[in-house]
């Protein structure tokens, strides 16, 4: 555990939030990323099709672009 006590407080997040999630994540299934997106008001989600729990080198350009878009 550990994170369960914060789950009900996600709606309190009031800063720009970018969720990066792979569709094939075996550790935290993609539906968990979608739930975060729904729970955090105004959040954006970058979906990495076919990616599991690790970030791949070929995904970095998209990730960096998403971070730049979120922070500028």
C-alpha cells in the first residue's frame, strides 16, 4: 500500500498535471492512468501506445514535447 490514503484527495491537486502512461503497462494497468486523468481536474494525459511500465528511447521526443507543452 501507501498510496491509498491519498487517492481520495486527487481532486485537491490544483497545479498543471501531466500523466504519462503506456497502454500495455503490466504493473499499473492503463485504466489506472485514465482514472487519474478523470480525478485530477484539468490534467492532460500522454498515452504511449504499446508501451509497458518502462519509458523507451523512441518515446522521449513525444515525452519531452508533452512536458514542454505542459510547462510553458
